């Protein structure tokens, strides 16, 4: 977060009488907020125009512009909190971290967070920005929302976050004048450093009036040395408040002794804060100072205790203590239980401090994430085969998460950090770590799809595996990439990756990888409608799984063969393979896989006229797959329900199931979306066709 805001404990969303989530995301008003009367009046004026109900009206957009540390965030949040009651639909907040192009939040990430806060399930948030923006406009239609968009770097970063509803108000903060937002009807508020008397007032309120009553002259000097910037004044005030025996003159003397730093503190701008940060850093105990330097290398926006402990190679308790020391010194921002965040300028200051150990930090944090991701994955798909050896360390450990849905939620939340770590480890030549991080993304991508990130990350992971000449890892990652292509209906690309994977696997003697490649070649052939070739590939893979003694793999291949034969119209042969797969999954206790095989079996029962049995089987499957956290599995069950309903002649029920499946697939995209649309169109065409009248007696 920017400027001089305090902690960010977002209030939990409440629910409106209609059941719509009402987000309350505004951070608290910063302590000792001072002055800014004129700026607050401009914000009042901009919002006043939204009191009417004119449909032609645009949302009120105000851009608060000024240098870093001048108090832009404090102004925006203070005004927003004071006026929150005027926006019954809720208040949204996002920090776009625009201080650096390398770390700026892309608009689709912020927009996705807004959609989720407004009640859109994560799996329904579209991949493409244009689709996200359209869904956001639809979702916010008729709402009275207040949005605070903090630390923007460009108009393009902000524009998709502006709702279409006329009753909404958007307050943007930026160090740059975002002239491009003028087309959105934006007003601009220029912020300068505090007037001297208000800077003195802020320091006095922060330290305590009685404390500085006899030192007003030195307080005035200190306010000047801080450049009258609120963030610098708060750091100075926090140091004095936590050291009741220090006279203000002592801090003034420290700053004066640092002549080079004083020259950087006096002008307005980012460099002007360095002296204040140096002064706070010098007062840190050694363990906190070391943590300050090293944790600044964390590539993500927020740091949790475990990652900080890994960065410094200390125990969690020691890391937690050090992070709290930094938070108390206003060098870190506490954002929840066990979570901390650097202010942008403070991070730059910390990274500029010499420490040879900092070059080891990214690999340390990446390894910590790899272990956490592996343990999360073991909850999502317990029996999944993995190339990385990390899993072996946790075979006898208690699960890290209670449910697969909880594990997926954590993986989804940490995805931005993992992607940055993957990129940085690859750039550092840490190829073993890079490809393992990529492999560990499998469960999340399989369940939540994130196709764009799936493709991009696996290009990096494959390059890392190739660079360290690990043919087994490269084959595995090529198969993972091919699965994305299969889901997208890009069968030729999938076949290309699987053929390369099979070649690599054979050269390395990796029979398991070869089996996976053959299995996915079968899926590609099936997707192209070549069911005979698909069964051949699945059969070859089944033989390898049997030779390796992998019963679950054998069951999966029987399921694949059964599904391909069912599509080919060979019902009897299909049923034989599918029932064998069902028995094997049941014996292994794999309820999720058993639920998946129940769907084609239900289709077979329905075609044989066993409608009731088919429905019961699908209801049992739905009960299992609804807990998976995967919209894909949920949509598959709905499509199966639709087919059974259609066979029963209940076209209305079939249409309802397909419509619901389409809603689940639309944000995900890919082949399932196309198939759901095609099925719904065919159903509509069939149900609209005139029905032949029932024959009368004697006909």
C-alpha cells in the first residue's frame, strides 16, 4: 500500500437482503490524519454529482496526484471511510503497486479480485481482460459502489476497473498525472507536502503534545528535515513515541549528522525519504536489520512468516519477532495474521543496503514455496505421481490442509508469488528449482485452468528442465503442457508435445512418462474423432501401467478406453471397461475417480432405459465432485444430467442443466465451453422441432 496508511485488516463481507455480498475492503483511517481540507472538499464535490439517478451519468472518477509519501492513500482512504455509508453496495480497495513497472499489478488481477469480492466464484472469473471487464460492468449494474484504486501507474491499468453504473465513485491515487483518464470524466487533485504548521501538528499528535511541549522548536526543525512528507513524519514520530526518554533534539541531531542524507531528505520526491529510513534502520536490533535486508528480496507483494523464516534461515518464531519489530518501526506494514508488506519506497531502501547473502534469498523462498505447494497438492490429489522428490519427505506427515478445496484456495492465492519466483529462479539459473515449481502447479491448473498462465509457466519450466538436461522432468512438463492444449481443443499442439515427451521418456528409460504421453496421445486422437487410434494408445499405456504395477493407472486407462468406445457407439465393450475401472477405483478408495467413471456408466444406463438408476448414480457423483473445488468437474456432471434428461424427454430439465454447465464453463473457456454451447444449440433445435402426433388405434 502507498503513502502513510496503517494496517489493512479488511472487514469480512456481509450479505445484503438479496443475498449479494457487500464488500467492506477499506483499510482503517490512518492515525493522526492531519489537514487536507481543500483536497477533501474536491472529493466531496466530485461525488456530489452522483446523488442523482440519471442513467446518462458516468461514475465519478477522481485522481489524487502527488509524489511518493505525500499522503495520497491517507487522503483517499480517510475520505472513503467517512463517506462509506453513502454506498450501500459496498466499498472495494486495491493496491496496484504502480511504483515500478516490474511489480505493477495487471488490471486483470485487480479486476479478478473485485469480481470475487462481489460474489463471483473464482472459477467463474474469465481469463481474458475484456471478458472480465464485461462481467464487472454486468455485476455492478445498478450498484452504488465506492472504489479506491491505489498506486496506479497508467490510465490503462485503471480504466478496466471503472464500473459503468452512474451511482459509483472511483478514487485513484498515483504519482503520475493519468491524463488518459480525462476521457472517463476524471477530476484531478494535486497534493503537495503538508504546510509547515500541519506537519508540526502531525508530529505533535504522533509523539504526544505533553511530550514535546518544551521542544516545539526542535519539532519544527524535524518537520522540515522530513520534507513535510506524511510518511517521513510518521516514521520519525513512531521512533520518538517508542523511545520516551529521547528528546526530539536527538533525532534532529542524527539527521543533521548525515549531511548526504539530509540533502536527499530535503527535496520532494522518492530519494527524500532515504535519510528517514536510514535512521530507522540504524536503530534496529541486528536480527531485525538482517531480516529487513533479506526479506526485501521476496518477489511477491506480501510476506508471510514462513517465507521470511526461509529467507533468513531462522525459526518461524524468530522471523515472526523480527517482522513485528520492523512493523513497529513502520518499516513494514502488517496486513493480517502472520502477513506483512513493504511500502514500496522502504523496499527499495532495504534492497539498496549491502548484503552478500541477499543473492541466496530467492532460491530459499522458492524452495519454501515448493514444499508448501507439494503438501497442498498431496491433499488435492493424494495419489498423483510426481517427478520431484519433495513429496517423499512428507509421506508420513499430517496433511497441511483439511480439504482439497482449502489447499486449492491457498494455491490460487499464492499463484502470483509462485509465478514471480518461477521467473526469477529461471533467470538466476536455478533450473532444478524452476522446473519443480512448474511441476507443482499441476493440481491448481488442472482444477482451476488459468490457461494463459498454464501455457506461459510451462514454457519456462520446460526450458529450465532442458537447460539442466533433465529429460525425465522435461518429458513430464511437456505432458502437463499438452494437457492444457487438450483442454483448449488444440489437439495438434498436444500431439506435438506428447510425441516429444514420449521420445524423451524412452531415451531416459522413464516408462511412467512414456505411459502418460501415450495416454494423452489417445486423448488427442479421441478429440479428433479417431476412436480406434485412441483405444490403441490407451491400450499401450495400460500395458505399461500394468508392468509398473500402478493399479490406479490401469484403472484410469480402462476408463479412457471405455469412454472412447462409448463415443464410438460400442456400448457393450465400453461398459465392460468402465465397470472394471469402477471396481478398481472402489477397491483403491479413490472416490473422486469413481465419481468420474460413474458419469459414462450413467449414460449407458440411461440409453438402456434405466433412467432412475442413471440419475441416482449422477447424484452420488455430483455429491463428491461438488466438493472438489473444480468447476470443470461440476460442469461435466451437469452435462451428463442433461443427456439423461434429454433421453427421458424432459427437454426443459436438460436445457436447465446445460445452461448451468455453460455458466460454469464460460469463465474457464476451452473445449468444454464449445461443447456445452453445441449441445445446448442442438437441444434447442430438437425441442423446437414439431413433434409427430401419437398414432391412433388401428394405425
